[in-house]
C-alpha cells in the first residue's frame, strides 16, 4: 500500500514538473514575441515626453524673447528720455561759467547715472563726455577736486573738533580755502621731511667717510694701538674724541699762554670715557681770558682817536657817577618829587647861588651832582650840542630813580644806565678793566644782610671790597655772599 502510494506520488510530481516547464516555455515564447512591442512603446513614451519638454522650452524662450524685446523697447524709451534731458541741459551750459564743470557733473548725476543706457545712447553720450573731459580745464578741475578731497580727509583727521563735509561742493569758499591752505602746508612739511632726510643721509654718509679718514689719521699721528678697521668700535671712537677735544683746548692754550693752564687743568673725563664732560665750560673760560688779554695788550700804549677818547672819558664819568647814584639808593636818599621838580624847573638858569646846595642835605648834593654828570655825559655824546632844558628833564626821568618809582622801575632805570655806559665804553675800544682814571669808592652798607641783599641784585660781586658800618666808623671787608660772615682782607 505504501509502495503504491510512493509510485503514485513520484508520477504525480513528474507530471506537475512537466506541466510547469511547458507553461514556462509558453510564457517565455509569448514574452519574446511581446518584448519588441513593449520596448517600442516605452521609446515612444520617452519621445513624447522629450517633445513636450522641447515645446515647453520653445514656448518659454519665445516668452522670454518677448519680455527682452519689451524691456529693450522700454529701455530705449527711458534712455532716450534721459539722454534728451541731459543734452538739453548740456546745450544750456556756458563754458565761461566758473561752475561749468560742477553743473556738467550735476547733469550726469541727474540723467545719466540713474538710467541703464542702450548701446546707441551710450555711444552718443560717450562722444559728449569725452569732449568735455578732454579739455585742460576739466582735467585741472578734477585734480583740484581730488586734492580738495585729500585736503578734507587730512583736515578731519587733524581737527577733530572742527569737522567739515566730505563733499567739496558743500564747503563755503572761505572754509574751502582754509582747508586747502592747511593741506598745502602739510604737503610742504612732508616734502621738507623728505628733503631733510635725504640731506641728513647724505651728510651722514659724508661725515662717516670723513670720520673714518680722521680716525686713520689719529692712529698714524698718535701711534695708537688701534687699527684703522677698529673705527666702528665705541672705545676707539672715545679715544679719538678725547684726543680731538684735547687738541681744541691746546689750540686755545697756545693763544692764551701760561695763564690758561689753571683753566685747562679743570678738564674732567666722563665716567663712560666718551669725552670731557666740561669741555664747553673750559673752552668758554679760555676764550674769555684770551679776549681779555687781547684787550689789555691792545690798550697798552694805544693812542685813541678824538671820538674814542671822548667815549672813553664819558664812559668813565658815567661809571663813577652811576656808583654814586646806586649808593644813594642803597641809603634810601632819593629826593622827594616836590623838591626834585622845583630843582628841575630852575635847572639851566644862571643863578648866583645854587639853591640845591643851600636847602638840601649834603648827601643829596652828591646825588644831584652825580645825576647831572651822568646825564651830561650821555646827552652830549648823543646830540653833540648844548643840552636843552627839555632834554635834561626827559633824561632825568628816564635814568634817575625818584620817590614813587616801583622797585621794578628802579631796576629798569639802573639796567638802562649800565647799558648806556657799556655802549659808550665799546665805542672807545677799551675794556672796562683797562682804565683806572676814575677809581670807584667802595659801597657802604649798614650790615652784612644789606650787603648780601644788594649783592644778589648785582650791585656788588663776590670778592669786591665793601664798607660795613661799625659804630661811628666804617670797616673794609671783602664780600663773600656764600659765607655767613664777611672776611676782612
């Protein structure tokens, strides 16, 4: 029974497989016959879609072309309108107008800049624009405008509290000129800087070459252990500098002689060895001494001309009488205005009795005599003629201290007297210390403090002999304002 079933089942499977194979074959054959049609159908569908896309693109292209054509027509109309406005304004411009180029630029700004020109309009505008901008006047205007823009920028950078508009046309003429002048000054300063830099560089190069040559000569002259190629070494430069500075002092010593040796011995080298720290002071002292010795040598046995002799005599009189006036001021013996004015009124009259000598203190007599002598010495030299009353009164008020004068005015009058006397002395060609024809009386002071006070004001100098009051007499002392006491010589 089971064997029968197995046989029956196997036959049934063979039968089924046999049927499936036929079906598959039939299907395959049918599909083979239908495939070309399917492929063709799909190709036709692709073609149809492609054609539809082409048609859509063509429609879109036509639409865009129509839009472009309309825009071109509109653009031409707009361009023509703007160009017409521009040309009408341009024809109305006068080339002689100082603002011709400004107005032309305004036309371009109004009509040309806002529109999008077509080719024809652009070509026509370019012809006019080239004609205007090709002139020398326009080029100069452009340069001026550009310079003004640069000037405005520089002005605003340097003048934070006075800013101006960045548009040149908005500046008032006065302000525009001020800004441009400021910029011109700036440009000149920059040019000067460049010039100075070039000059300094060239000078530096020349100095470097010269210094190198000097160093070589220094090595050869002194037998220095340095070599010529050591020029750049700081210690070598210091050695040459000290040698050269000492040479300058030696030249002055050759003129001054032995009297200058104490001054030259003051030379002191800097701590870093870069030269003498007091070279200038020493050289100044030597030059001063040399000039003094020259004057002394020149004045010995020197015969003066008449003019020089008069100037010498007048200057000595002025110096001596100025000392008397200063001494009266130290004592506080300055005449009251009422007495002084009365004397000035009567000055010059031929009186048998000198009113001054009768009514005033003997020390006032000294003051008046000194004032008269000083003024006569001054005015006779200046005018060369007799002194009028008006001249004398004016000179008295100019040179002589009076009651009521402020301390500043007293100092001013004293400086004026000294200055006039110095000028007179120079005209004589003689040094102050070359004549002792009028020996000066020493200053008298009540005490040490008063002496120091007037020493500080320049009336006397350290080393001068002064008289200090001691009871009913006067003691001679040598002034030394740096010490608490005055040494007796």
